[in-house]
C-alpha cells in the first residue's frame, strides 16, 4: 500500500478483515503505532503506511520481523485484535534501540527522523554534515533548495530536453525562483508535455489501458469497439491549462485534439445520435449528457471494463484504483459498509474471505450497474438496448444468468462512507475527496520523483495536495509549481 | 525533532504559503549559488565542499531524451545517431522499451520498466559508440567543419586536448569540466597511441563515449 | 576477492539496502540444496482471450448431452477419442472465421496423440471474467503467494545463475504482469522482449555495429569512464543512489557475462538476408537458430513463431529458466496476402476473444495455433541434452497453456457458428514429464458444459467440488519442485508425476 492510499483506512477496518487468517496485516496497528510515536513524520496522516512493517502484507520487512518476535511470544496466532493492540506499545519500545536494517541508526532514531527503519539506504539526513562546517556547496547543494539543480530538472521533466550549456550559464547568473516558474510555464505548453504521446498523454495509459486492435476512429483496429483517443484527449485537457481536474470524474462534455505545430484541446457537446451522425457508430459516445460522469462514462471505459457482467465490479474497481488510488486487490481502500455485501448476483461474495473486500467493493459498484458495456445477460438484449449507454432497467436482463435477486440491485451505493444515489453523485463524492487529490497529485509526484513520497516527505506531500484542493481549485499546473518548489524535488 | 531539511522546507513552505502566487516567491534561497558564482577558482577550492546526498535520488533520463541530448551535443541529426543494420532506429525503435519507453497500444506497456533491464546499458553503449564514432570520423575527415574535435587533425598538444575535452563537457553535460576531468582526458591520449594512425579518432570517439555513457549524462 | 557475479551483487545489494529500494528484495526463502542440480524450466503460453477446454480435450459429443442443441456440443463424428488417453480432439474444416472468409483445417488429434502421455488437464473455476484480471490470476493463483507469479517463483528458485531468468516474449496481457511481491531478487522479475527479432542486438555493446570496436580497446574507454565518474561531482553527491549502483552493476559483471557467451550471435533468429545483412555487420547467427527456424518456418511472418524460436534459444543456451510467449491481439497475415486469401490469416484480431464473433471457428484456429507452437517447442527441447545423464532439456520442463477463463456454454439451437461470452468455468492444460500425465483431473457435465473438480490428493473426480485457482497454482509449483509451504499452500500430489 502506498503512502497516499492510507487515509481512508484508519480504525474503521472491520473485524471481518481478520478472518483472512494469521498471515494478514493488522490495519489497526497503523493507528496504534502513531499512539506510541505521535511526532514521527510518518504519522502525519494519523497512521503509518503498511510498509512500516510489511513488504507486501502479509510478508514482513526486517523491522516487522523484529516486531513480530516481541509480540506476545508463545501465544497462539492469530492474535486477537485486543491482544494485538495491547501488546503493541511494549513490543515497539522493546526494539527501539535495535537497528533492524543495520544502517547504524536505531529504529527510534529513524522514526523520529522520518527515515525508513527497514531500508538501510534510507537513513536520517546528514544534519551534522550540513551544520558542522561552514558548508558552502560546490555545485549541487544537498542542504538547501538548489535552483540550478531544479532548473535542469524542470527542463528535462517538463520540456523533455536537458538545458544547453548556454542556458545553464544564463540561469546560473541569475538563479531566481521567478525564473524557475517562468521556465516551468513555458515547458507546460511544450509539445513534449501536452501533445499526443506526450507526458500527460502517457500518464493516462494506466487509467485507460488502450488496445489498438479494438480501437475505433483514427488508426482504427480490425474490431473497432470504441475510440480511446476520446479518453486521452479528455485526460490531457483536464490536467492542463487552468482546467479543473475534478472534471475527470464530473465533466459532461467530451474533448477533441487539434494536432499541429502546437497541439490544442477543445470541448465538444453532442448527444449520442448526433455523435453517430458525426463520427459513425463505432466511435460515438453513448451516454446522454445528464448521465455523464467524466471519464467514468466514456465509451472506452465502459466497453473495456464492463464485459458481460450484471454488477460490474471490475469497472468500479478500476475507477477506484485509477482515480482514488485504491487497489482493492491489495486490500487498499477497504471501508466496510454494514450489511454488505448482499450478493445480488449470487456470486458467493458473502463468504468471509470474499466479504473482506466486497463489503466495500459491492456498494461502490452499484452506481455503475446502469451503464451498458459489452452485452451480457439473458441473450436477448431487447429493442431498447443501446450499447455503452445509461439504461435504468439494465439489471432486469441478468435474472436468467444471475438469478431473480439481481434485478433488485440498487443504483444507489456507498462510496467512502457516503451514500450516493447514482454514478453522478459517486463522481461528485469521489472528486471532492482527499483520496482523489492525493491520488492525482501522487501520480505527478511519482512521475517527477520516480517514487511515492518517503516518510520524511509526507508533510510536503500533504502541503501540495491540500493546496491543490484549497488554493488551486484542482488546477494541476499551479500544483506543479508548488511541487517543484518542495524540498523533495529541489534538494539533491 | 526535525532534521535540517525539514526545517528548510517548512520555512520555504511558509514563505510560499504567505505569497498569493508564484510571482512573489522569494529568491533568497539562491544565496549560496550566487555566492558560488562570484568566487574565483582558488577561493572556491579552498572553501567549497561536496557533500554526499542523503536522499541519493536520481531518475533515468530515458532513451529518447538521452539520445536527443546526444544528437544535439554532437551536432548530428537524430537520424545519424544509431541505426541497427543501417535501417532500424536504435533509440526510437529497437531498444525503445529497454530504455524506458512505453507502447501502450499494441505491446500494452503503459509505464516505463521499473528497473533497468540487463540490456539497457548495453543498448546505451551501442548508441553512444555509433554516434561518437560518427562524430569523431566526421571531425577527423573534415577538420574545417569539425564540431567538437577541431584540433584533432593537427597533432594536438595539451592545450588542444583540453580544449576538446572542455567542449565535450559543455556540449554533452552542459557544464564546464573540472580540471581533474580534463587531466584524465589528456592522459587518455597516451592510452590509445597503440592504435597507430587511428589513435586520434579513437581518442575522440572513446572520450565522447566515456562522457556520453557516464551516469551523469544518463541520470538526473 | 569474491567474484561480483549477479548473485553476489544482489546479496551485497541486500545488505546495503539497495535491494529494498530497487525492488530486489531478499534472497530465496530457503537455502539451495547443495550439489544437486534441481533446475526446472517453465514455458507459459498465454492463450489470450479465453481458450475453452470444451472445444478441445474435453469436447462434448451431441449424443452425450440432454441439451445438445443449445449447449456447445459437437456432432459426434467431429469428436475423436484418442485411444489409451482420457483426451478428446476436434478435427474440423471451416470455410470462415466468424464473418471473415477464410478456409482452414484444424487438426487437434495429431498433437494429442503425440503428447498425451505428458498432458495433464485440470478443471477450474476462475474468479474473474475480466481479461486482464483473469490472465493475471492464471499465473498468480489469484494472488496465492503474496502476488508472486509462477514465472517469478521459478526464476527465484532456479534463476540466480541465468543471465535473464524470466523472459517475457509477449506483452500486454496479464500473463506477464509483474507480481506484487517486491521482496524477490531483482532477477526474478520479467525482462520484456518487445521484438524477438531485434532484441538480441542488445546483448553486445559493439558487435553488429557499423564499426564494431574491439573489446580490449573498448575496455580502455570504459576505464576512462570510470575515472571520469569518480571525479564527477554528480557521482560524488548522488553516487549512493540504488539506481546508479544497479546500473553500474549491470554494465559490469552481467554485461561481461552476456558478451562473453556471444549471445548476440546465438540468439539472433534471422539468417543472412538483404533485410538483415548479418555478414556485413560482422554477425554470424547460430546453428541452433537455424534449427529453430526450420521447426518454425513462419518465424519471419508470425510473431508467435518468432517468440517460440527465441524462447527455445533462451532455454537452449540457459539464458532463461522461465519464458512466456503468446499471440497478440492484432491481426497477423502472411506476407503479401489479404484477409480472405486462402492461408492468409495467422492470428485473428483479439486472439481467442474473437470467439465473440465466431466461437467455433476461432477456438479451432487458436487451439491449433497453441498446439503448433507447443509441439514445436517440445520437439526442439527434446533434442537438447541436459547435462551428461542422458536427460533432455524437455525432461526438466513444463509447458503451461495459461488462459483467461472459459467461454459461455450455450449456443442458439443447433448453430454451427455462434458468439460466445466469458465464463468462469474452464480447464487448464499442462504438458510436461513432471506432471501426472495422460490425465484429466476432474470432469465435465455433458448436460451443462460445466466442469467439476477432483481430490487434490488422489486425483479422484469430485462432482461436488470446484477447483480454486490457488490449489492449481500450488500443484503447478510443486510439480516444478518448488516448496510451497512458506505460502501455506496445500499439497496437491495429484498434479505431479508420482
């Protein structure tokens, strides 16, 4: 679980989680850890990341392995939650002076400094080196924000080219933060950043997951089912310029790309029939404007995720993963809903080992159930069937396959603990949530720093995503101006 | 307890947070750099230090960005850099995925490889050797039009070799070479003399290769 | 001084902490048995799109089913029983592939007859009908071992001394997803090979260039680079980076090992030609490549056959111990031909999933395709001696036809061609001297087309049981000699050779 995926977990994890067996992680430990070490930088969100003790749960890292030995040795496993939480503080303290990763710093020193106690290469920063001498850097300055270093990175990251010798000289002569911002603004307009197959475009691939063989539109494949260019165009539009990135989930329009010396993107509006007339059946978007929820109701998203199934859990899981950063298959973003899962489609998801995830997944899936993907159901699709459209009576078609109960599947669901009447509300709740901002900012963080925020960088990360929400009104470009000014980006 | 980096950051963040927009952001943080720029060399050597980073965070530049930089630095067209069998572009085609490229539509590789494959540094070698030998050959053949190795044809002395080395660093790494680095390049001249008549071109090509495939050129 | 080979580096990296950040992780969970060469090889053929087991070895005759007209059954005459085996085969002629006019003959019986003694089919109920997820689960047993893939586990177990233990010759399907367990050594994760024809060029720094450089002279340049890096402020400041260290490691020992074995020539598939003028570039190719080309004569036109050639060479030269290949989602045509030309179509769009357009014909064509590749690889591996004990390379190998899921079992009454959707119920096929050969474990209900399971210990059919992905995953690993107890997976002796 990545750092940015933890905020919804906290203490709401249901006891059912522990029915998985002794090998699983103990989510309450994340908050209990921070009761013992409230000032640790890693506890900024109120609880630590799973990676404090685990590689991929249930596997423990070296620190977790040390801790395990001290947790009520001799007692039968799995420990009850009560026993686990009672024993944890003492066990944590018992290994404070140990050095799990053998890097010369005790576990406690690492927690206090914000470095990782299980990674030998991540050590408390060289504070003494920076302070102990009259440090004046020759070139790269590892003790302060280094504008020359940042200038070079901005040119590479956002413009796609290293600065020339002359450019470095020119900047070095007057290395101001204003000039960094000016450079960044220029690069954010570059083709490298915004054109087809540019940086933003490529960022969207893991959300869109294109397949050329079934592409429609320009460069169509042999079995044209939908045009993912609509999705790419939309993503680039929403994350560039001064656009509101929440519209990734809430927009009711589409976007076209205008190639040329400078690529531009513009909104368009057509209803499904108009779009069929304009672009033909293979490319036309099928959802009417009042039922659109940004990229969640794009034809490609529905086609490529909702395949023959009544309750489209795969679709919802992809939305949850791509836009809120929660991968349920990794037990991320679990937030039990009382009384769920109901198992409307008779898939056996009420079994304990299934309910662990489906108590969250199923209620967040229901709002997707009225959107048509690829076929499915009782064979006869009916006269009113329009592929990739909103169809309020869709579930009735699945009774022959999934049983009569499936027709009672509600359109309303629950996302992040909030009731939502339909997918439009789902999108509103999702896009206004902290996880949305954390996930999107986290994507850029990873793009620009090559990894998730380190424990010592959580405060910086939170600063950036909170300002993205509050100050910048979900505009990506101002957020990027913040990001490049962080210590994480700006100090070598 | 917070270490110094965090304190610096918080100070910076507070400063930024107090500003309404980027235009009023402080430039005071650049003091060290400005000071460094005004020191003379002797003073710098006496006072300034290099400390290892505690973060040790770098990113791979990737095949396309690196190759574009190589082409610009060597004054070659992108198409002149490297083609396998004289036909297939090394960076944009043959070794594209190994060097961090993505191809989501057919290969369905949506993100760059998380870890460099074994073939990546070898592909880098092939591209750099191809490009550097091309540049060295061109400069040796037509000194009047030489781009990097202008002094190559005329039995270069120490100053000429250092001039070529300095140019190499400026064009490929966008910085001035340190004296010690120029010392190495100059000393390398002797290492290749067993190549006979080919020694000057080999010195140029190998010097170019050494800089072009250095971690400083490949990572940032 | 201890030689810094791949394994030693990774041990060192682990101690340095580089392993964690690089995803290199810890060492294998148990010590290797001293002296005994336990090495096993895994070939995964990804039957992308849903290879239906009741369209091959578990085909249902119409006379056996009370619902023959509406169930996916075949006319009795088309379903052959192979003597002495539990397997069936469907041999048929088709004039079209869905709506594509394309005549072909699919013959399954030859393959089954030839390989039955080493074939094992197990029934399964999958847990997803989404392609990407189902594919992934077909190689992780639904994340049964911390999300490790079969290929990663084989590479982890046997691959420390291989140059590229886990080679992914196909991409884009979940069969080559990276596992989620970051604790494995770096070499265990798959190395993508985007283009089997040209990829081997990246196995030598200089050979094959227009102006190849003598290795000894190039060593001087590398030494210069090292000295310059030592003086570089960039390296002095950032030199402790795991990425830099790993890069510097790769370009030394592993590169030297690959180059010393002349793998560029050994693994290049193509012969001398105008398109690939090997001689002009100082390259020779290899006899083994010629042998592979002869067995897969469409190597230049069919990417799957090219993958198969390279897979054989990777195994033959002990470069890899796990290889994954599979058809693409793209239409592949013979050179110079168009759709509709007889013999033109090598691969239909979206592979097995084109069954949406024409189930029976697509299943027939694609099963034929799988069998053809499997047959060629098995034959080739049987010709390669392993060690001096008289074993062949095949004696230590398992070929697994992985697939997403099954297809829907119904059809419009008596339709000979129809559309099928995705279905959880299916079976999966392994071919290997290491498995419990000549067996179908479980069975199929001819009235529903649904399969049932088996007792994991005895292999006895169990009509009331569905086999879980994790059980079959465990059985596969155990047949490959991998101890699954660290993952808490149960014993499945029914799936391995007694």
